[in-house]
């Protein structure tokens, strides 16, 4: 069994997201401190819908010490083409290894799906996190105003 799916007291558990998680995931995205100021417009109206959760590989890290499991973070892996579409960690849970836990879980899911690489178009301030998690820089995705008015780093994880 994948160690990320097992729980010991105080250890986050990664589980598949379900439709009833949609509101919590939307709040996590919209409240992300990484998207304050200049980047706020990117997530202002963003919605993670139940349909998105049911259609894609969406996983959440939850705190098992809290009844109903407080969501600490989540990611979404698209299989065709292979891409890490979303990865967010709750502001209060940052620095606790939740992002790395989610990346490792994503890589194990990608491996199980037979993928050899996963693309990431990163939020500019998150580039360092992805590089330190094993991704490599492959290019730049140019701004697409008004939706995305800034260039973004393009990276990829090689899945072994």
C-alpha cells in the first residue's frame, strides 16, 4: 500500500477527492496567499466544481486529527495530455511538507497510469518549489491577457 494513504496519529492522509469537497477546494484556491496582490485576479472567480472532481484525478491531503478531516491541500492530475493542473496547500499548512507529499503522491499516480512525464505550468512564485521537488524547467508559457497577464514557467516531472 502507498505510504501516503496510511495514517498514523498526526500524519496527513491523501485520498481521492469527492464531489462534496468542491466548496472546500474552491475556498482553498481563492484564499491562497500566493495569489494576493498582483496575482489576485487569477483566482478571484475560480471554482473547483463537483464535475471537475468527478472528471479528473483530484486528490486531497487531509488532517486525520480533525473530525471530517481538514483539507490541508490538493492536486489535480490530467492524464491526456499529462499535466499537473492544480496544486494548492492551505496557507496554515505550508512548510509542513504537504506540498511534497502531494507531489510524491502525484508521481505515484502518474507512474501507475503509465506516464513517463508530467507537465507543470507554474504560478511564477511556485517555480522554486517545483524545482526543489524534482521538476526541471523546460520553457516559458507566454502571457495570455486578460486571463493571464504574466509569463509562467513551464516545467516537467520525469516519472521513473
